[in-house]
C-alpha cells in the first residue's frame, strides 16, 4: 500500500509539473502571429513567382485570401502579445493590408490581357516592397 501511494503521489507531481510547463498565452500568441507572418512571406514569394503563363485569377485569389487569413491571425493574436511585438505587428499589418486590398481589387479589372499582365506585375512588385517595408522591423 505505501508503494501504491508513492506511485500515485509521483504521478500527481509529474502531472502538475507538466501543466505548469505549458506555454503561456503570450507565447502561444507569438507563435501564432510569427507563423502567420512567415506564411505571408511564403504567399508573397509565391505571387512573385507567377508569370503571365502561370498566373490564373484563381491562383492569385488563393494567395491573396491566404494572406488575408494570415493577417487576421496576426490581429487575433495582438491582445495577448507583449507590447513591443504587439506594436510592431499592429503597424505592419495596417501598412500591409492596404496593398493586399489593392491587389485583390485589381485582379480581373483589366479589359485586355496585356493590361492585366502589366497591372499584376506592378501589383506583385508593390506587394513585395510593401511586405518588406512593413515586416522588416518585426522581430519574431
């Protein structure tokens, strides 16, 4: 019986230790926000690689929607972030969102294929520049 009690106490102690070592809300928020920022970069890079031959409206829409989802994930994480990262990400998302909205509205607006190609090339370059400027100071 004393051996059983010792085992139960040991298991209880280990369970408490495991729970106590869990991630804080701030750590989870930072992980979520930083993962979203990384995915935004991946989506922007993918858009950069599109050419007139490979770009489709659906593909561009998919990338833009993924970016919008990631921006929302960053916003959702903001309340739990530490103040310095919170202010960096608040500024970055506000700056970058306008460019994403412009790209989304430009897709499918041109009447000729040539005009569409010019607009998409200009927009994807601007999107990359905006991402670099907005998120350059973010330290995840």
